[in-house]
C-alpha cells in the first residue's frame, strides 16, 4: 500500500470548487486548505505506484487545478524490504573491526556545521 501527500494549487476564487471536488471524489482525502493562497493538502491511498500516479494525474486534471505535486510518499513494500536489508547487515562497518584502521582515518559525517 502507498500513502502520499499532495499539495494542490488553484486560484483563490476556485478554492471552494476544488475543495468540494477533493472531498467528493474517491481519488483523495482533503485535510487542510488555505483559501487566500489557493493551496489544498490532500492524501491518496493506492495499492501500488501505478495507482498512485493515476490518482495524482486525476487530481492534476481536475477542474480549476493549476498544479498538484506529490510532496511525500510512503511505500509499505519498500519499507519492509529496507527493514529486512538493514536487519541482515552487520551493525558495525567492517573497517571498524580492522585492527589496522587508525582513528584519524575515520571520517565523521554527523556535524553539518563544518560542511555548510
């Protein structure tokens, strides 16, 4: 199963029509909107990526919709695969178990202040 959040953009004068379409359609679920800015937040549920894209296209082609962009997506199958892959890995990287590894050769990437 996929769950995706989508930001829908329309003109403020068409906000109520687009909101009503979202609420009445079987494509998405309305969660929040800003009439003044013409922005609407919806979510979709789909069995797979293909259905996810089909629903996005339906929203994009709905009356008065200027743009609809997927902001975030959760794909259950991919998460399960990643959890399985991570659980099968050794939690300690091999180079840390190497007696020839020197502490000064270990690169720490957790401090973003030095990178920006």
